[in-house]
C-alpha cells in the first residue's frame, strides 16, 4: 500500500450558476503518473487549478498527506510550494533570466541559500537540457525551451507532486517531442505526476492511471489498458475514436 | 534680421546681468521636479499596490471592508487631485493650513510646501498609471509566482512590479517632464524657481520678451535632457537583446555559469587551489589532445608504411 499524497473528496466547483465540476473523487499515490483526458470544457484544467488552489473549490475537500488544505486558514502559499505546476502558457517570469527563474522560488519561498539554490537549479536545468541557456531571457527562447525551463523551475522546488496543465498544447508540433521526452524521463524516475493532456500516446504509454472526464464528472477511470483497449463506457470509446481519427 | 541681432544682444545683456538668478531658478526647478516626481511615484506605487490587493468572498468581512475602504479613499484622492488645477491646490494647501490652525501652523519652509503640492498632484496621476501597469502584466505571471508558493507581496515585489515599472516608464517620463514645466506655477506661493527668476528679472529691466526667450530655451533644454535620459534608462532596463550560450567546455562553463562564485568554492578565481586545479585540468586536456594528435600521426605513418608494403610484396613476387 503506497502513501496517498493527494486525495480529492466530493469536489465541486461552480462559476456563478455554471457548474464545472461535480462530485469529483480520486486519489494520487506516491509515484503515480495520472493522466486526465477528456474533451475541451469537460473541467480537466479547472480540476487541476482547484488542486493547486488557483481556483477555490465551491465544496468538497482536498487532503494533502491526510490534511484538508481547504479547511486550513491561510497557508495556501506554503501548500502551493509543495505542489508544483507547469502551465500551458509556460508563465516564466519575463523579467528574469532562465537561471533566476529557477532560483527565485528557492531563495524567497524556501529561504535557501543562493549558492545551494544555484546548484539545485543547475541540476534540473541540466536534466531538461537547458543548462547552456541560463543567461537567456524567456522572450529569447522557443516554446519548447520555455516549457522545459518551466519544468525545471517547478522541479527545483522539489514538489511532492507535479501538476501539468496541457503542457504541450501551446507548442508547435516539432517541439512537442522534446517536452514529452523530458516528462517521460521524469515519470521513469518515479516523480509523482498529474497530467492534463491531449497527447493520447503519452497517456497510454507513460501513465499508470488514466482518468476520463466528461461534463464535469469523472466518467471512467482505470489503468491505461482498461481505458484505451477495453473502455467500459460508450462515451469513452467515442471520445477515443474521435481522437484516433484525427 | 537686425531685430534678431538685437534680441541676441538683449539676451546676452540679460544673461550678463542676472545669469546667476536664472541658473539658481533652473537648479530649484530641477530639484523640485526630481524630488516631487520621485515622491509622487512612491505615492502612486503605494496606491496602485493597495488598490490591486485581491480579495475573494472567502475572506473575512473585516478584510473585505478594509480593502473596499482603501479603494474608496484612493479613488477620492485621485479624483480630487487629478480634477483640480495644481495652481489652486498650491494656494489651497499653503493658505489652508494657517487658516484652519489660526496661524498656529504655517509652512515656514517654502520647499516643504512646494514639494508637498507637486508630489500629491503627481501621485494622483501615478496611482492610475501604476494600476494600469500592474493590470497590463499578464495574469499568467501572477499564477506562475503563486504556483511556486509566493505570497501576494513576494509576487508583487519580485515578479509584477519590475515588469509594471518597465511598462509605465513612458508615463513616469511624462510626469517628470510635466513637472519640470508645471512647477513654474509654484511662484504663486513664493517659490523661486526658473519662472520666478523671469518675473524678477523682467520686472527690474522691463525686457519681457528677451527674458521670455531665455525661459523658452531653458525649459526646452531641461525637458529634452529629461527625455533623452529617460529613453536611455528604458534601454538600460530592457537589457541586451542577445545572450551568451554557456558552452560545455569546463572553463567557459565556469565563467558563464557562475557570475559571482562564492569564496572558497571550486569556481572561485580568488581561491589559488581552485585556480591551480583548473589549470591542471586544462594542462591535462592539452596533453590528451597532443597525445591524440601524436597517435593520429603515428597511425598515418603506419598507413603510409602500409602503402609501401604492396610494393615490397610485388618486388618479392618478382
């Protein structure tokens, strides 16, 4: 029995009268690579943003190492520092170089020394293959390079779980591969990951758990074999076949 | 043409007579404009930051009420001081204080009054500029900062404000140039800046037009210098368009990667041991390279020798 890092119970989220998420339940254990798939507007990204408290859920609870982070007053920043996030649009700090991007969180949030932070940053920048670019500003990089730096920035905080919000959706096709291969490596190293993605091949080959969302609920979930080879529900099959056609 | 020549002579005469008065005025104008713009920017930044503190329906009532109250107060401040002439604000504040305190309190130092008026006025414009500057920064930047666990203040200080300041630099420049010119109305409360010098000199010599010509040239020079300076600062803030790739070679890597290597680390140039080890490493590489070249030459010679062999074979065959 592996430790449950993250447990979501009866989570719901509404924007005004529009209910985006309804009664979501799922668990992320240490070392899990969970892919969340589904059509646009099915609530995948909102779910991820709720988990990182970028959106406040309307009801339900999120347990992080058994502690409900929604009932705890304040401390959202501290929780976020332990849950990394990689965005669709990179969100690198434009006023800093690549290296500074990976250092600032460590020195300001984790209060680590500058030398130590620099070593840590270099370690992860080397891992994603961006070490030669440490002096560049984000505007000087390609999309794929920016996303790899964003992954290094998140990793430098040594998060317990790393959330990916459609990390390759804003990239040119030829750059998707470099980001996915970094993510593959990370999964291979046992990093706990929660990935919202349209890359079905990645979801099928890399993750050990696949969640299919539809209309704000978890429609079906299971191992990649179950979902991709023998889905139980008609809608899942329909969604996947639509994707395979494209 | 002779009129122009006469104007030149008049200006020269005026300058000879009261050049120091004009220069004194220029100095006062510049000091007032710089100080008041700086304080005004500070006021603007404080207002802008206070105005953009987010609150949600989940926050406690007192916090929401306080933030709402702050926004209302700033709104009133901005509308009042942006919506009335500065010349009136000067009179209002300068004479208002003694009026309300029955002359118990007065502005004994004219500098304090002048800086106060111009700062408050500039602040009301800057509050809106800063708010605009903060809004103009991509919300993704805030999310990126929040996602690595930064608090609102940390996000503002390290991520949003540096970008907002760059975005509103043209606005700051505008305000600075406007202040250089508009401080001229401070003569109304008896502040002796550049325009007051004109009033004094012209009143004494009756040479209104030549003195006004000096003023025109003087103000234009100040504002041109200011805009040049601001452009330069903007360029400086943008930084270089290019960047250096950090090579894989260990020595260049050291130079590029570690801008300020800490004392005692292996990359510290002041650490003789580290320098020695780096040199040793480099020498070793050099030796390796030489060795490789020598090996290559040997192989080459052997191959050449190999070419000769068939000849000998042929001979033998004969």
